[in-house]
C-alpha cells in the first residue's frame, strides 16, 4: 500500500471538491500511476486533457460538470477518484437511492465537503448514470441507505454482474479510465479496517440490504480479494465477448488465446487495408481537381442550416433545383452525393449543366458510383429523399 | 456525452441527437454502434477530404494519405479513446508525447514486465495468467496505438473501439476512392466541359 496514494485519495476525499477538474484529474492520475503501472498517463494527462479534447478548457470543464441532465452523476464520478471503486457497487444501486441522491448532484456541481457523504453520493451517482430507469424503488431505501454509511463503505467488493462491465466502460467515456485501480486501493484501505464485516455483510446482504447485491455464490470465497478478482475477470470476459462479436468469425472460437489471435489478425488486416486504400487514394488524387471539392462541401453545406462558412451558397439553390428536376423517378434511389461526387471533377460553373446532362442522358453512369456509395450512405439515403443531406462537421 | 455536447462545430442533426440518447445507457457495445452510423461516415469523409485537399497541390504520397486518414479518424473519435489521443498527440509533436509520458511517470519502466497484472493486490484469473494470452495481449497492445501498457480490460475496450473505427475508416475510404476514381474516369471520358 502506498501511503502516497492513500493520502492522495484522502486529500481528495477531505472535501476540497472545489470543482478543479484538472486538479482532481491530476490526483486521479497520480494515484493511478502509483497503483497501476500500466496506466498510460499520456492519455489522461491532467492538464492537457482538455487540449486533447480539442475544446477550450472551460468548456471541457463545464462538460465535466454538467454533461447533461442525465449525467451529473457521471461528472461526479469522473471528478471523484474514489468513484472508481464504486462501479462495483453498481449492481447494488439498481434499486438504490440513486434517484434520491441524484438530485443534489443535479443541482450543483460542487460536492459537499463531508467525505462520507461525498463518497456515498458519488457511489450512488455512478450508479444513477445507468440505472435511472431501473431505480424505481429508490425512495423507500433511502433511509435505509443513509443509515448505513459504514456498511455502504465496506462492501465495495461486491462482485460484478454481467452488465456491470459496461458501466465502467461508460465511465471510461467520461475520461476516467483506471478508476478501478484507484477503487481497489481505497477499497483495500477500507478493508484493512473492517475485513470481517464486509464478508459477513456480503453473505447475508442479498436479503436485507437491497443495494448490496452480492454474487458470492456458495462455495466461493467471499474474500475481498477474490471478489475483486472475480469482478475484474468478469469485466474482462465481458469485453472479450464484445470483441468477439465485433470481429467476424470469432464467435465460434473458444479459448482466449485463439480469440485474441483472431482479433490480432483482424486488426492487422484492417490496418493493411487502410494502407492499401490510402495508396489507391493517393493514386487517384493527382487527377482530382480539388477546386471541385469546395463545391462538394458547399453543396452539402448549403441545404443544411450549417452556417455561412460554406462558400458557394448562392449556387446551391440552383444546383439543388436542377438536382431535384433530374432526380425524378428512377434516380431517386441515388442520393445526391453521387451527383456531388460527380461534381467533384466538374468546374463549379458547369455544375448545373452537367447535372442535367448526366441526369437525363447518363443515368446509367451515375448508377455506378451509386452502387458504391449506396453502401457508403445507406442510412442517409432515407433523409436524402427530401434532398436534404445531414452532415456534421 | 461529451461528444454530443462538444459538437459546437457540428450541427446537432437529429441523428446525432438520437445517438446521444442511445449512448447514454453506457454499454460498451455502443463502441461499435457509434462508429457504424452513417453520419459518422460522413463526418469522417468530410474530414478526410479536408485533410487531403492541401496535398492536392503536391503529389500526395500514400504514407501522407494514410497519416491524414488516421488523423481524421482520430479526430472523429473526439478524443474519447486512448488510441485516438495517442494518434493525435503523436502527429502534432512527437516530442510532446514523450514529454507527457516522461513527466513524473518514472515508475512506468519498472512496472513494465508486469503489464498484464497491473494491480498487485489482484490475482489474475488462470486464463490471463497463461503465457500465450499474455503474449497476445502484449501484441495487441502494440498494434493499437497508445495502448502498449494497458491492463487487459482497458486494452480490450480500446481494441473494440479501434476495430469499429478501422472498419468505418476502411468503408469510407473505399467508397471515397471508388467515387473519386469513377468521377475522374467520367471526367476523363467526357472531357472537361467548357475548358
């Protein structure tokens, strides 16, 4: 146990939760680096975190504070390093007080200075992120939960059900990647003080305490370490399963090593494909008149309320008008991108004439890029029926 | 989500709005769903085009194109994943990345041999202790940018996101090259009107 780490956690817990997100991130980062040798600080460098996002610092901080109505808990979780351990208790909170406790978080972005309250609230807030629909029975449980701060403190080692692994991943998207390591640290610090209690709690907890959902099966050790290990294993297994679904042909392979083999092969093949396609793109590029690209962007920006940045907006109504004229009937299947791709090479002045020419005389030609781009934008063809392109930049 | 809130530069179309709601329940499966939406393809396509435009003047080497494509992909990830941040950081200034890594992280070198068991208190499962699995995981960590020293669970999550992103990248680039080449063929065939 590293005193530096625990002191770090302690100092954060001591409630100077002035929303210094950067500071807390740095704490978290240091704690994690103390605990977790594999922590890659470059990815979560506290100061440059916002820079990485490409956002102004205050905006990012604001995001962390108020990511949205449904996510004050997420911001709380991301700001509090100890929230990391709380993802374990996720199970628990399903019924929990998340609802009741979420309110205070939703109201203010500053945390109470009471360490216990903070920890409890953070814990429940983490749960609230995902269980808002499920936490319907929270009301009656709140007094119960509030009456048991020590107990809620102690069973941080509850095993994780299958759905839990997804929640830490959600936290990850809140820029908090290794909080679990921190969790382990703080949890083990707590367990040193109340080692017996958690075990006893967990064994019987399933009946009495609704938020303590213990998966301590009969015959399995309820030791904090093994529970944590089991939780971690389940998390890893869940992620492996997801990867298996993602990589084609992995579902029928059994055995972690073989699956990993497949995944590695898939990643390598994808990277090679990207290289190959980039070579191809580079070969095609010199023949492209890049001035036409401006028209692509502007044509797609024009119909959208995107802003005045898109140049050539004046020509767009004309082009769209001709496009609608041309794309009657059979060409409806082709979304405008095809014609826009086609415009890519044509001088912008000629766009309307080219369009009508191609629309009327060369429908078959336009269909060939259509076949390739239909796969590209299958979903966008639906909104494009209204000749509206939805793009986001 | 941060991505939805930070889309100040992008109009929140209804598709992105619905994506916001979908991504809330916090499933790791959203790693793939978020990359598979057509809007993402368009976003990435636009970014790629913008990135490729400056190189249109000078003959674009394939490596430059690939790097531009990867940077555009990492940008589209909006910095939510480790690999995207690693790519962006690596591109802008190689020294900056080193500085970030070296700053106060001296322990990293010492702990490297134990990269598969990050937390000393835990006992890794029997499977994870297997040498083969560990080797594979290390290999995977080398493949995914910025994930060399990562625990198994973090690495797997990054890999899922990375695979989804790569698939989207391949799809988009393929469509782009086909469209551009088809268009260039047509322009070559019909000749530039008016020029």
